[in-house]
C-alpha cells in the first residue's frame, strides 16, 4: 500500500456488514472471471462502484475522525457511488451507442458526480498527489484554447467532457480493466498465501537460509524481498510486511538505523519487478502493448536478478567493511525443519507452471488460489476452513480498494491524454528535443518517469508515463517491450528516489531513522537499478530476447558489472579502496554493463587488476580484522 490513509476499524453492526460486502466483492469477481462473464463495461462500472462503497466505508476522510464507524457524509457518498454504477448498468446499451458523439443530462450528471467520487476516494486511499495531477489534466481540457504551443487544443464543453470521461474511454478504460481482472485476482492470491501462512514461510525460509551469514539479517531482507515480492505489488506494502521482522534483526547485529531502513526499502522496492506477479503495472503493460503477460514476466527475470545481485553484494560488502556478523545458528530454525514445510511454496510453483503451460492469467491465478487453500490443509495448525477462507476473501477486497481508486483516477488522466491528443504532441516534443539520439530520448523518459512516480503509486505513474512518453520512444524505432519496460522500471525505482521516496520514508519511520539519510543510502543500494534499464535498451538480450547462449553471456558480464559497481560505491574489494581506484573500478563496471565484447574485456581487465592489487595490499581476508560492533538487544 503506497499510502496508508486513515483506515477504519469498524465496530458494532457495521463491522459484519462491511465484512460481507468485501467477501461478496471478491466472490463476484472470481465468478465473473472464471464462470459467468458479463459485458466488460458493465463489469468495470460495478467494480468501481462496489470498490467505492468499500473505500468510503473503510477509509475516513479526515485524520482521527470516526475511525470506528462510517460517518453520515460517507453514507451519502456510498449511495451516490451505487447510484452512478446503477445508472451505467441500466443504460449500458444507450451509453455505448452514443459514446463520444451524443450525451443526455443523466450521462453528464453521472459522469460529473462519478468523477468527483473517484477523486475523493483516491485522496483518501492513496494521498493527494494523484488527484492533484488528475485535476490539472481536467482543467487542461477546458483551458486548451487559451494555451500556447503544443498545449493548445480546441477545448471541450462541460457535458461532452464528463460524459466522455465516465466511459470506457476514461474511468472505465484500460486501467480499470486491469484492476477489475488481474489486480483483484492476484491480490486475492496474495491474501490466500497470507492467511495460509505461506507468506510467513517466505520470511522464515529466508532467515533460515542466510540469517547466520555475515550481515545475515540484511541478506534476509534481500531474500524475503524476492520471495514476498512475488505476492505483493507495492513497495511500501513490502516494507511494512517484512520490515517489522528484518529491521529489528538488522539493528540487533549492528546496522545503523538508516542503513537498516534503506536495505529494507530497496529490497522491498525490487519486489515490484519480481516475476511472476510484478505488481499491477505489468498487467497494464500487457493490456497497452498487447504483449502476452508471460513474455513480460520472462523479460523481467534477468533485470530482477541483477537488481538483487547488486543488493546482496552491497549487504555483504557493508557487513565485511563494518565487521557485522550474523545471527547465532542456535536461534535459527534448522533448514531440515523448513524443508518439511516446503509444500507452502507449491502455490507459487503452480502459478508459474500454469502460466508457462499456456493457461490464461485468470485460470493460473485461480489455480494458485486453490493450491494455497489445499497447501494449508497439510498443516493442521494453519488449516484454512470456512472462516479462514472468508477472511482471505475479505482481506483481498480491503487491499483492492486502494487500487480500484488509483486505476480509476489514472483512467481520468489517460482519457484526457487520448481526448486532447497531448500524448502525440508530447511524443513530437521528445523527438524534436532528442533529435535522432535514442539515448537522449531514453534519458528524457527516465526523468519524466521518476518525476511522475514521486509521491504516486507505481501503477498510476507507469500508466501516465506509458501514455505520454512511450509513443515517442516507439516512433524512434525502440521496441515496445523495451520502451515500456524502461518506463516501468523507473516508475518502480521512484519509490526510493528523493525528494519523495515513499518506500524509503516508510522504512525510515519503522527504523526510527532520518528519512533523507535513509533515502540516500537506498539510492546507493539501488544504483544498479538506475543503470539496468539502459543496459537492456542497448541489449534486448537482457530481456531474454534472443538465443540462449548470447543471453547467458550478457547476463554473466552484467552480473560482474553490478558486482564491481557495488564494490566501487561501497569502497571495498578485498579491503578498503582509495578514491582514485574507486573511480577506475566504477568505470570498469560501466564497461561490463555495456554489452559489447571490447567493453567487456576492458571491464574484466580493470576489475581483476584492482582485485589483484587489493589482494597484494591487504591479504586474503582483511574483513576478519574488522572488529564487530556492539550487538543491540
């Protein structure tokens, strides 16, 4: 969850009422996706209306007010949400017939009220950033005739705009299509993993595997980021879920508060680029580009591995540099015990296996949910009965409410871009600024994606950037998969990019650390992620586009590159490295990252030469001479 909002814990008769509203919401979506499909626009209207009912019920409009009951004003908003969805449902055929050409007073009223409801719901659940940006786009629709240059357009009247935006061209468009299908399904999958305790098993397995190693708790954070990232598409959600375990462990063995928070923030951010789920942005990418989701997930494997290799190496070097040890083996669960529960990983393997076998995402996700339920039955302690199953369905709906709002609000922005044609003109601007240089165009796209992502959820940031920036990149001849994956990665990494680094700020709060120091350390840890997108821009082999041997070759050299990059930024390679050598090593790392034979040889030569110099200067194991810091109990 990118913004915690002001969640209510309802009491009295309202608690069971909204429990069953949430359960019914999830069951309805599972039935439509697997058993009884309905008209797509009608489905999305019900999805948004029902999600708004849940959102206005479970999120307060003001801090600290009516957190145990639904306020009278919110009941009015709930009734209006139901009325708008009902209007669309009753008039669905007429609305589709006159879409984009004619409109009735009822269309305008439903569109205006429905849009305001979406803006307020997004403010409550995801913060102010996205509603402010959407408001600017709405104003742009009316101010176009008075604007200069590429911003000029002929303008649109009030009735036409709101009847247009409250349709499948705007709020009920591609972003809501994704939230009503993929997002609901995979959040439900994550909820079943959580209730079945498979999610806890991921963290426990990580602790058991690497908790004993030097700097072990930091490596646990990295490994749990990979495992937990497969079921959560939110950097802040990952921080909150795993940080409560990993941050105290890191503090205990001597990590500073800022470093502990930064490691958790960075590893949790990587969860959004971890296949097979990859967060909601990957599903939107599949819808926009028409590229099968399985191809997108496969393309993300190597960049994801490079990200976590860099994180792991940073943690290891930091531990050596500061004499940080692992947790005592006596306090860790034996691997043999964890292996007896390995069946809890079955849902992930079922999901991956069914996707690779060609099953649809809907069928694969549903089978993953069923397998999580079945896996829980093996362990009598956590067996999911009727009550636990209902709890999972309830949790899924609660967690979906925020993304319903985000995707619907992003639909407003995407609709305005399509209506005014600003996306095409912006693409022309990119082409004119970059000229024939693809590198400049990608650099421009990087800054736009990072700026859009600051303070905004990844889903919305990617959806907007894909509408504005991606067309210009593809016109330059850049492959759609490369262009969209490039934008997506920077939308993800914006969660640790100052000045508004939501994941870093959340981790800093949990670690009671300075948020700016935490953010800057997180940027250092995630430096490879800022470079990796340019790597697969120059070599699509890193997106698994090509033959196996060349792919393996660039993966190995790129891995060496991110290793030496981590050594240069940490200032340690078999001992402390002085500044001039760090600069040279950094350059060698970049040579390895550029996928060319000559640059690879130069990079390997530089890296091995500096390693040999360091070995001769400091001996075999200089890290053993660094005293361990005092352990915090």
